[in-house]
C-alpha cells in the first residue's frame, strides 16, 4: 500500500505451512536463512521488464506490518517476503501487488488511510524500526500524519512519553498448547503412537510433537522388537480443558 511519495506500507500473513515448505525447499541452507522483505523497482509493467532489486530489509517473526522508505517518485515497486541464505540465495514465500508512488504534492488523498493505525501507533512505530537511531525520517512522518509526538526510549530501554499517549485500547492475547511425547527403546526396534509409526533416532530415542485439542485423548505408544517377537505398550491419557475468561478493565485511581 502507498502511504505517500516516499513511504510504502507492507502487511502480510504467513501460515506455518508456508514456512514449512520454505524449510523443506532450502534443506541444509535453512539453518543460515534469515527472513527479509525484498524491495524491487518495476520499470515497465506493460513490457514485462525484469524487476531490479533495491534492497533487503531484515525482519523477524513478531512482525506483520512494515513501513518502507523509497525514493525518486513517481516509481513502481513490488515487495516480496521470504528467506535469504548465507550464500545470497533468496527463497520467496509470496509477492505483493505492484504499486506506484505519486509525485510530491499529490498525496493528500492518501491521508484517510492513516486512521487505521492511530489506535495502535506505538506498536507499529516500534516494529517498523522507529526506535532505531531515534526514528529518523519515520519519526517525522508519524508525527506529521498522526499530529502527536512519538515516544522515545530511556537509558534502560523504557518508553518515555506522555502517559495518555501510551494507553492501549486493545490487548491482543493468544494462548495455545501442544503435547510432546518422547522416550527410548532399543536400536532397530519400531515404535508407533496411536497406530502411526514414529521415527527413531540412531540411538533409539524419539520425540513427537502434536496438537493438543480441547478434549480427552487416550494414546497408546507401542514398541516392537526388530524380530517382531516382543511388544510393549504404554498408554497415555491426557485431557485439555481451555477456558477463556472475559477481559477486565482496570480503572485508575488518583
């Protein structure tokens, strides 16, 4: 999304399956791969001219929105999200639409989009690198658009600003759980969990991570000797009962 002549906003949602496919595709290079946003300049859409890579922006897993500074408007851009390895191989997960920044002075019509981040400005400002080197141009853009001063970081890393600006109107909160089953048997034996085979390490150990739904489960874990003449079974019974409590507003007192 175009914010003005010199700023783009990239927003994305990546599934675990997409990350798993990237890990499988990169194989041994996965261990050196880092997530990035790759910004490319599109010279000629009609003639399908190849895109020119402008730069890679390192990101991390806790981010789903990023503000990108660009130059020389009007220019067409596309952003891809993916992993870049230590040998500069880029594995894309998905690519954005092509957008074009307007000429300076033609940006007033874009102001309406900024109300979307007004309530959550402090988190987005932080995730977009606003606290790095005092925010720089990003700080000026946010202050101009939102008509308020951006917070700064104190010596101990704490946020310093007018307390009324830092009051959160939303509190996202997600909790989940999973089940880990692990054990050991003799080398060469076979193990099954709930009737499904389990992969053993060379030393006979195994670990299985699985979903833990809200219900009672009875999971038989069975080991069978290499010659098929001896079998042992351990039954695990586990129950999950999740209850989400209502949100509580804590009133301030003077």
